[in-house]
């Protein structure tokens, strides 16, 4: 993965405010560090408003497993691919309802090829829903909103990578800003997405997608979020 592996223990930072008394103008702020896992390592972590944490758990070999931390317990997500031995999954986003998204290894028995697929997993029901691809080899869900819609990036047969938005039934290719590649890394309301996309010049610009239109927000530091929107 492109993210720096976090070898240290992942922590939940709890904010505790205590009144100092009438003579004090400010309340004291204390922080408690709570270890949540002693796994080989954590590659990514994302927390929702309820304190649940989606985790990409490094297994000390070739791959990550997807999982989550809730109420003091780390749970590994069930494998979505019986031929993949549970290896090759990430958990990159979690919403307040405890729905998780990321990417998982899968296997095409007809073509005899491995491929990556985005998914949505529900902690409440234990159900994994695989999101259709855009025809290429790999896809990742990067973020999930309160409505359970997922945004991310997916390969096309042409080998380009495009941002996508999945509304629970249909995957929409969000296109680019005139270049080859794009990635959606956040979704904050139904049918909307933000991310980075290549322009015709090959540079990455941040975008906002709404109402079927990708709007160029102009040049920034050009770091791709998700796969680090870096200048190229």
C-alpha cells in the first residue's frame, strides 16, 4: 500500500474535560491513550462518530486483512472470496451506522485471474456487499456516507483509473477533468463526491462532483488523497 505502515499501536484518543472550579477561566483537558490492537501492524485506520474504527490489519506476510475495533474487541471481516484464503483486504472508511468500505481480493474463475473489488460491509448485519467494477482489474472503496453510498477508484479495461460513486445498486463512472485518471476520496451527502482528477495537462486538480457534473476546484498542492494525489 502507499500509506506508511503504522508499526506503533493504534490508539483511540478520548477527550475528557474537567471543571477546575469557579476561579478558573478554562476547563482542564486530559487525554487518555487506549491501545486497541497488538496485531503485526495497522496500515490504515478510520473512525466514526461512535468510536468504532475500521482497520487495514497487516498480517506480517504479503497482505492486509480488513477488520474493525468496537467496544474493546478487534474483529476481522469475513473473506468475500473463498479462493483467496482471507488475504488481501482493506478497510478505508466507516460511517456512523457501522458500515465499512474498502477493497478485497477476488478471483475470476473463468479468466483464472485475481482482481480487486470494492465492498460495503455492515457491522450490524454481518453482510458483505460486493460493488460491481468498471471492467478493470482493481477497485477500492475510499469513503462511505451516511446513506451507505460508496466512492472510490476503479480500473477501466483501458488501464485508466476513474473515480466512482455507488448508490447501493448502480456504479457511476465519475470521469476525469480531461486527463486519464481520477479518484474520489470523500462523500458527505447523497450523490456527491470530492477527490482529485487529472486535467488534460496531466496534473491533478481537486474536484467536487454533484448533480452529474465534476467541477474543477483549481490547482492545489496536488496530493492525491487515497492514493496521495501527487503532482506528476
